[in-house]
């Protein structure tokens, strides 16, 4: 899979490397800020704590 992705990307290897790093950063951002909070709220609900 990674070889196929590498062959599809345009440009010389430094440009390909930058594109791959940008794609990895985008995936990491999406997981950290969108997927993980949704999973945490869905499967691990936080209890309602009240302080009196």
C-alpha cells in the first residue's frame, strides 16, 4: 500500500516526502481532535459530579 502511494505522488522524492508528512499530519489532526473525543464521549461517559 505504501509503495503504491509513493508511486502515485508527483515530483521528486523530497516533494513526495513533504506530501506524505502533510498527509500524516492531517490524519493525526483528524484523529486527535475529532475521532478520539467522539470515541471517548461515546464509550466512556463522564459521570456528573456535583459538589455541595
